[in-house]
């Protein structure tokens, strides 16, 4: 079932019998909680405001139409005036009538889906920052062990003169971990990556080994692709973790944790919060997609609790 809670600011999806739940803040269509049973799988800073006054530090912020500062990207034509990480994560989305809130997914598993919509027409002044009209539809589907998000990006310009819409998109997943000092990530071996702890443009390196051990050192790496079949986050000695799959049209994967020194400057991150999450972020974050008017690009990811 789907209910609106907290003064209709949050859409809550639940499977019967407390099997799983997810909370989606309409501000940014940000999944701020995903529970498998009673186990919370996403991180949410205790100091992040949820009243729409600032971007959310946690959950799954949606990054569109640019990842990071536009100035990080050489061929950022048309994106120069778009704010860091874009406009979707700080916009007020609408809850759409649900296709099938309670049903079965393609695999016959019990599922619940909520859909959200954002139109560029809902963003006053957007055309001074971003010239292309767009419609976004975001589906969040819960099954007993999975959370699937699908972002449908439509270039809705009806004017004949419109050049292809240029954009990036990414799910900025803040994944809860028992300790960010003893996690590991598998599935990215062999991929070149931009090490952004070494300046904004990053230095091209390739990881020597799998798994990548996160041991409390700062990490800010953009793995360039191709889209890996599976990325696995292991929590470390106590076992457990998450698996991530995504559509092949979003080949990059960002792995980020600020570590203690980076966290010191983040006023919306509670004390020690950097030890409680790893960001593993699939997306199109290197180079720009180009979408003809009337066309739709769909970016899907599935997180699975193991
Ligand atoms: O996803 C990695 C990153 O680009 C990091 O460089 C760090 O800045 C993070 O995003 C958080 O960005 P934000 O603007 O939400 O503080």
C-alpha cells in the first residue's frame, strides 16, 4: 500500500506484514528510507533539513541534468548556468496516480510502486539556466529484498528549432554501512577512473585490484565504465551487504566517502556521520547524453539486500 505521511510531504510504500518499506520525500522525489524488514539500508544525516530548505544529505538524491559543477565538464555547452548536481534534487515533485501500487513484478514477486513527476514548467526561471523543456517521471518499486528506481527523462520541446537536449543523470545513493572504515566494493576492477580527490578534473587511474577496500581514506572516484553487470558492497566482518545493477545506458559509477577531513566542512552531516555510509552512484556522469525532442531516456537501477 501507499500512504502519504508527515503532512503529505512523504509517500510511504509498504509491503504487507512489515516485509519492507520505503519513504519518498516529495521534495526532490528523494528516497530517504528503505527498510528490508526493520533494517534500514540507506543513510540519512541527522542534521539534514527535510523541509525543502536545502538539498538532502542522504537517501537517494536525484542528479539531473548535470553531475557535480558544470565547470568540471569540458563540453558543458548549454549547462553552464545549471547549479551543482542540477535541479531535480531540490524541486518539489508531484505524486502521480499509481500504475499499480500493489501487484506482482515481472518475476511474480509481490511489489508496490509509487510514481512521481516533475516538469520544467514547474520550475520558474529554469529557462535562464537550462534551455530544454523536459518532463521527468520517477518510479520507485519495492519488493521484499529489492528497491528499483527508474527515471524517465523526456525532451518535451514541441518547438521545431530545438537542438538535442544535453544532460547527465545519476542516483546519488547514500548506502548505510556499519562502518565506512571496513567496507569493500567489488565489480569495478579494470575500469579507469577519475580520482577527484586529486583536483576537480581528477587523475586517470585504473584500480589494481578487486575488491576496492574502503578503510577510512577519502574516496571520490568516477569509474568510467562500461556499465558493470554487478557492483557489490560488502559491509565487512559482520557480513551482509548490497548488490547494485543498472541499465547499460548509465555506465559510470561514483564511489565517494569524504573521510574525516572532508566531513569536517559539511555542516549538514552529523558528527561521525562519514563513518556510517558509502556513496555508490550509478549514472551518466562523464560526457553528456543527447536526446531528440519527443524522445525518452530511461535510467533504471536495482539495489538488492544480501
Ligand atoms: O558524488 C560525489 C560528489 O560529487 C563529491 O565530490 C561530493 O561533493 C558529493 O558529490 C556531495 O556533493 P553535494 O553537493 O551534495 O555536497
